[in-house]
C-alpha cells in the first residue's frame, strides 16, 4: 500500500503574543502530533510542543534543526495550515477498526459479489462517515448495516445501500 499523507490536524489562530497557536487535532490522541514531524501542503515541516489543551508551540524543522516560532504575526501566518503525517507512522488499527484512509481505493461489491464501483473518498463531518463510491458519487453511510464487510487485505468492501439510495454497476 502506498504511504499516503494523512490529514491529522490544522493550525488555528494564534494564542497570546509569544507565538503559540491553537491546534485542532483530528485524531483521538493529540500526542501523536507532538511525537512526529508534520508536513503541510507546501512541504514545510513542523514540530509541535503542547503547552496546554489544544495550544502548542510550533517549530519549523529544516534537516536536523528546529526553529521555534515566537512571534504572534509569524504564528498568524500559519493559521489554517493543514498538518499531515505519513500513514506508515500510525499504529496498526485494532481488529474491527479502520483508518478511513485505508478504505479509499477498495472495490465496492454488493451482497451478491457484483462490483458496483470503488471507494473514491471517505467523508466524515462529525456525525458519521460516508463512503463516496465512484463512478457516480453515490454516498453510503459507513455503518455496519450499510457496510457489513470490510476486507482491506482482500481489497474490497461489501455495501448494502439503504433503500433510498440506488447503486449502479460500474460503467452504467
């Protein structure tokens, strides 16, 4: 499997005048962000040092050196910077648990085994994840009722679309 970059958080507004920033962590354990060097979409590398709840010092990383940001204006320029980690640094998921990114690209079969598409994206806006199937953009709630089987090692998921969603065969 390719080593995808996983969006793990985003830098928010500055906190105080000494360069600290708020950080919105998308994972369960914010300490994961401080344990690794993070990258943004521009390829810049950062390290975080948590000060207290959701507030961190940010350092720019270049080679083996770190430069801590200590100025509010410089910290403000980082607002909305998305922070990514390579998938390979995250621990393996427990049984019956999945990293949503690992679902992207899996074939989507109906319960009879017929291929109806592939998982093109996973959307999660907080109320529950949905699988976006391609082609067509059909959204399937990522629940046990609608996705009764996930076989990452075998490269597929089984989907049982709710009655109000019609899944079409690939190519239709």
